[in-house]
């Protein structure tokens, strides 16, 4: 029972939602499947919608809603626990980037790209049931030179970043002894970004390094025999400035604080469902950028023990 | 809960494959034929009209409270018609790039690219109709590409031509703009009207949106040719004669300088004043078989900058305002201010004026 509870606690913070405009690779806050027993295969399917419509100059809102950026992501994450301590996650995103501008003259300009994003491989080691550490890589499998009408689009509209990134992952989850259903958790995810050396042909582009700190609480409620796990998280994201040909390019960096209410439920022994949203409560962008307005993420987690033959969905 | 489960599955499998509703999401029609290599045309990020051009913006006389955001060192682009002088402030143009305005009977689009520093006046009458220009969001050689709202054709500011669309190969009408600093404007044209910060948009006109870009050696988009004879962001005035270009710098001394030069068969007159931030250029002319011999006037706090051997005095716009030929004007060649790298990129064989 405690293991299932910890499973719930860990999955909630890790299934946070994508962060744009950090290059259209919404993975840093989605990665990291929960710890599981040896032989357990987990498949996480998520849909993630990220809407950016608030144009800001640093922390000041410019009250300009003419621009809109949306990222729709279909996120597949496959994890297998090789031993009780060691597991590997594979994260495969399919991304659709949209940009819509409604001019004051009434015309609408719309651009999009879509395709396979950058795949992430994350080997993880669980020191205890409560602490997991991972170190992985984001492999540039997504295109970073997509064009629209023959014109190459900017980096943050591309499905991939074109760069090999390193990822450090840390997760902690625990519960109150006085109320075992009430858990608390924290995550640290750091992405050291690499350089795309074929941006716009022969130039280089590098997204800023990204750090995310997540802390939250979750509880378990039984309502009409239904097991409901509400949660509330605070997520801080710090992204450095981007670089074009090694020159600062204030395109996607900044500091962001989000409030993430969410809920999940175990549908069966093998299947759980979650939905959460992300509401920005503080934003400071580098230069002038669209900042997050709302994000919604929902998905299903299938969990099966390949060593047990009595598995049922 | 079953409904939630179904909804999730629906989102999962439909989300990324959705088709846009054409009634709500229009796309721009871009012709297949381009006058410039599309390999050097890039999407700048904000998208078409993501940087909002202005139309007939509010103007105020110097000293007005709505001009408090202007510092004496800020640059302006000055246009004059029928005695009316209007100044378009760089701090506003940095955020809007194009100002569509009417000065007297002139319908002018003040186009300004913050990345190349180039400010050029274009006529807004196309195919016999008055229209406006907007910011396409594309950059060619890291330079502004306007589009016109009459035909949705795409233009290149420094290429000075329509490069894609219905008006393919059309050349816009050129209007001479004089760049100077705001302190000089107050001094030389105290009755000028200046763009205010009441643009209808909320922007921080006190801050420059591109950080240290104007002074560093970096670019934000690729260029095809670089030339290290000068610092890439040094302000110069380029003059194009028959497809070739030559640039003129501010005097290193910091004062005012008169340059009499020959280029491509034309006699060029250049007056550069570093403290006031202007470089102007004219083609010499003859009056009744007299080729004019110019010299600088003594009073640098006047907009009358030149005098000739016939007793004429000429102002910053090249108009004789005193003397026997008052009313005559010097022809202004196709010329404008910009960063050195931009001129060197668009004109790889560009000449650089060097005093003998």
C-alpha cells in the first residue's frame, strides 16, 4: 500500500506540463516515470496543451493579445524497471507548434510546424523508495529546420532543438506518518543545453540552460468508492538566455513561477488517469516575449509487471 | 470517470493531428517567385504584424509632456514637406519599425530596421492607390521586409524593391529622411512635431528592446557578407549611384565636416556633424553654368549648413533658403543612414570614403 502511495506521489510532480517557448521541446517537466518494482513496464500517454498569449517585457504585461503561440504535444513515455533500483525511461514527443497573429486590421496570420520532437533517454537509480536520481540525454531527433512557404522558421517554432542536451533528474517523495495518504514531494530537473550548429544553415543556436524546482502536496480521497488524488504544486522554472552564434538572443529565457493544481485517479490495478493545469503566478522574461497564459496536461499511465502473468487492465 | 477516460483518449489521439479551421486560421499567400534568395530570408520570430506598424501616430511639439520619454541622445528621422517638419523617434520605431503617415500631400511610410539601423522613407501610393505598409516578420540579410496592405506583396527595405507578390520588381518612391539626435532637433527645428509615446500600444519606449545590439559586434540573424574595415555597428551614410554604393563616416574629430567627393561620375556633397548625429548628402549642380563651390556656414546651431560662391545659403534638406537662387533645391541621391555591416552586406564591393 505504501509503495502504491509513493508511486502516486512521485507521478504527480513528474507529470507536470510543458513549458514553451523553450524551443518547442516540452520535455523537461514531463520526464521521469515513477519508481516501480523489478520487471514493471510503464507506458505513459499524455496530451499537453500550452497556450502563450500574454506579451510581456520583463515582468510588465504589454496588454497586447494580438500574438498567440500554442504547443500541442502528444507525449509517449516508456519505462522499464530492470532491477528494484535501476530503471530506464524513454520519452518520445510529437509536437505541433502554432503561431497566430491577429492584426488590428483584422487579418490573421497563421504558421505551424509539427513532427517528432527530441527523444529523451533517462536511466534512473532509486536509492530508496523515496529518492530517485537520474542522468540522461535529449537526442536531437526532431527537425530544427522546418520552413513555412519556403521560409525557415525560428528556433522556438521548430519541433526539435537540433542540439544534444544533458539532463539531471532528482525526485523525492514522502508521506506524513500521522496521515499516510497525505504526501509531499519535490523534484529538481536540470537541462544543460547543447548547441545546434546548423541553425539557419551554418549558424549556431543554443537555448539557455533550464532549471526546474518543484514542490507539492497530495492527498488521497475516497469518494463513492472512487479513489481521487488531488494535488497542488509550486513549480519554479529558470531558463537562461538563448544564444545565436554565441551572441545573446533574448528569445525564450526568463524566470517563471507556476501554481499547478491537479487530480489523478487509479482506474484499475494497471491504469491511472491524471489531469492538471499550470497557472503562472510570476513571470519575468528576458527581453520581450509571449509568456505562458495557461497549460493543461492530461494522460493515462499503463503499468504492467511483465513477470506476472495475471496482469489485467 | 469513464467520461474523463474517454476524453483523455480523445485528446491523446486527436490533439496533435488536428486540422486548423480555415475560417479562423488564415495563412498568408506567398508567391513562388522571389527576387532574392529565400535561403537568406528568415522568419524573425514575432510573425506577420507581430510587430505592429503605426498609422498616423500622435505627434506633439517639442516640449510636450508626452515627449518626456525622449532623451537628447535619442535619434530621430526627420522629414519635411510644405514647411512642416516631422520627426519620427527611434525609441518608437525600435518597437514598431514602420510608421505610415501623411505630411502635407506626401503619403510616406517611414521604414526603420532596428537590426540594420536603416531608416528609409517610402511612398505609400502603389498602383494609383494609397495604402500602408506593415511588418511582414521576415528578414532578408537581417533587414526589415515590409509588406503592403494593398496587394500583400513582400518588399525588402535595403534591396529597395518588391521581392515577392503581385507588385514583383516594383521600386518604391524614395523620400529623404535626415537622421539626427533629439538634442539637435530641438536646436535646429524647434517647431518640429515628434511622435509621442501615445501609440495605442503599451511598450517601454524608455528602453531599447535589443540590449547591447547597437554597440556590440554580434548579429541576430545570418548575413552573407561581412567587411571588417569598420566596426559593424558604426553609423554611416551610404550613397548609391547607378547600383554602386559608397559610405561616409562621421568625422573622427567630432566636429562638423564638409566632404566634396566624386563617385560613379557624380559630384557628391556630404556634410557630417557628429555632435548632432547627422550626415546629409547631395548631388552638386550648376546654376547658369556656374558649378557651385560650397563651404560650411559658421553657425552650427542653425539648420542652414552650406553657402556657395553665389551668395546662396542652403539648409539641411538641400534647399536654398537665402540668396539669389532661394527656392532651388539640391538633388538628394538615393542615400540613408545605417550600420556599416548592413551596407557592406547589401553592397559587397562598397567603397568607403577616406580623406586624402
